[in-house]
């Protein structure tokens, strides 16, 4: 199963040179709903109000409730969860003993489905196949960038492979995605992301998530053509995957967090990506500042086109 994330393209900002503040001294953007407070910088300012949720919620048009438990748990009561004996580990272990995703450097491995143990599993809460469900483990900060808008950065060192945060929001049906996009003006930022997973029988599972009005801190992540985060769909107890973002490399304190909105694996560009670059007139400029910057933000034309496509999510 491989995944491609496309369709989100608000402007990307340069990182502020202002020194970050300790999260306990600032407004908690997460409103106490995360393991750790998420501060905002500069003091006295914050992003536009939105309804905070640490998890996906069902939105208009979707026929799957992301909170509904659909997967049976494993029966690893007296033995550790290991490939071959644990039903949650379809191929091999997802995480190492330091809670790092084991396959960050392998495109083929990252394309395989990831399942974590759930509340229905008989294994303990200390099972190391429980990472994304543990929530935030690092202090993060929403900050106002030098040029325009808000971004997200870390206040502490994050090792390569560690889970950083989710991209959570309303799970929508395709018709609702198109309705919302058609209501946008040229000046509006589009937060909607489409994740496409290619399954073994040739079908494509699509998940549409919009955190614009109901979402988590993932909505503040900017695009980069050389990102330090990699998005991996992770299923725990629902058919709707959690859009988990892992550190693609070691990330230093006060470094802005970013991912590639197109879903390319660690900035590997294919022929379709290059063809889209030639059609830059349809797209917004990219300001990520990377040496390999593509000049324009990723653009998914299928989300902006009227079609008879059925709702899948």
C-alpha cells in the first residue's frame, strides 16, 4: 500500500528569528487537549480561532466514522507483539526500541500499511507497537513567520524517525471537498489534504481531511521542497488512517517543521511532478527557500474539477 498526499497549498513562510519562549509561559493553542501545551509566539498574539481536536472527526459527506472501532485486537497476552505472531504486525515491526519508525529511509517500506495495537488488543500499554496513539512527546510552538501567516516549530531536539504530530481534522466526502474548494477565493488558503493509498488489488483508498475550522496543530505545518517530516498513514482501530508525521532527519530546537504537500517520498520527483511544474500558471509560488525549491507549491487539479467521482472516504 502506497500513499500520496496532495492538495494543500497555503503560502510557505520563512522562519522568524525571534527566540522561542518556554511553552508554559504562553497561550496553549491546543487548549489542554494534547499531552503537552503548544505555545504561540510572539507573546500576546495567536492564530485565528478554530475548534481544536487532537483526532479526526466525521465531516459532511463521509460514510465512515473515524471514531468507530473496526479492527479486532491482537491476542498477545503473555508474549511481546512480534511479526508472525501478532495480528497487528502484518509485515515486520514498525518501531524500534526508541519509538523510532524503522523505515524512514526506505520508500518501499514506507509504502507498506502500518497498523498499531489498539484498545482491543491484549498486549500492555507499554507495547512498542503503540507510538502514534501516545500523542505529542515533544514541545512544539506555533509562531508567526517573517513574511506571512503562521508556522510550526519544535522547541527541543527531535531524533530521526520519531513521531512528531498528526494532521487531524474533518474527514470529508469528495463532493464536500469540491463544494468547499469552489467557495474559496484566490486569497484563501486551502487546508484540505487528499491521501491516496494504492492497495494490492489495484484500487485506491482516498481520505480527505480538512482542519481549517476543526483541526489540530498539524494545520500550521508549511510546505518545503526539502521537508524534515514524512507523512505516513497509520491505522490503529479505524479504517480511517491517522495522518502521522515522523521526523525524516534529526531536527534541531527552534527549527521549523515542514512536509512536502505533494506526498513525494523525501523529495523524489517523478515525471508527473515535472509535468505539473510546467503548468505553473495554475499554482501559487513556494517560498520554502530550499536549494531544490520547485518554485511553485504542489497542486492537485482533481480537487478543483467538477466530476462524477463517487465519495470514497
